[in-house]
C-alpha cells in the first residue's frame, strides 16, 4: 500500500517539479505523464529512480530519457488522436505508451530483441493495445505503414536523416536529436510541402547514437 502511495506522490512531483517547470503545459501531455505508470517500464533494479530527473540504463548502451525530455518532445510534436506514429527505438516502451495514449496507433521499432520483448511485456501489463512492435533496424525509417503523421527518433544522429523525413505525411512532425557529443540539438522537423521541411530547434541535450547512425571515422590508420 505504502509503495503505491510513494509512486503516486513521486509521479505527481515529477509532473509538477520536473515537467511543468520545463515549460510543458500541454494538458494532454501532462495527463499522459500522470496516467502512464512509469515505474512499470523501468528495469527492476532502477525502480526507485523511476521518477528522478535522470536517464535510466536499459542495457546495450541504451537508456530511458529524462521524463522532462519525453514530455517536452511530446508537447512539441502536438500528437493528435487520429495520428499514426512511428517510433524508432522502443527502449523500455514508456515513451511508446505515452505516444499510444495520445495517438491512434504507434508502430515502434527496436534493434535489440530482448528490449523489444521486455517493452511488449510492459505495454501488455499497462493494457496498451494500439501499438505494433517490430524488431529491426530503422536507421533509415520503416516503410510498411508510411506515411506517418508523427515520427520520434529516440537515438541521436550526427546529421538529419532525409530517408526518415521522407516518410512523414504532409504536415507530419518528427523529433530527432542531431549532432555529436557533448553538444547535440533536439529538432522538430515538419513536412510543409512535398519537397519542403521546416526545422525548429527545441533544446540542447545529449543522447546515445542511433545504432548505425554513429559518426564513421574519417581516416583509417
């Protein structure tokens, strides 16, 4: 009983102290963050850190983003009830769950099959059904259900990824972190015409590279 209460208090504090103070005021996003139980998506060993302002290790060099970053990217993407979403990098399935609670459907791709299996388990436990999980490499997108209204790339890339941007619907929005450590830029990319995209810089952050998108060394010695 006390454990549950602690999680409820911690979740409330996460929303009030981390998310709202980072200029996330969108009611739908705040509701999703209050409703989806983050502690159920965190590896057992880190459950006590579920609501802390920190990235949480998932294995394979992957991590859950800080809650405020997840909330801020959701607000920027302005996910709507009819949207079809592509998530590249399922991770724990937590962001997948947030997206699914806001959108019509989420297709989520994970390169590591054990992470995908754990995410599937987490999502099932949370009674979230409007998701399709696939194991594969989506470094250049995932074309089976394109175009997508929203695309979220949960790993960073040294530069923008044109092949993924091509999978956006007209007026579709994409979140990606671009650049090299330690300074990377979170971008909101919107497809404004068939061959035209607008780019808005959201904030600076650091994110592990998308597998396959890492900087290739320029010289071989």
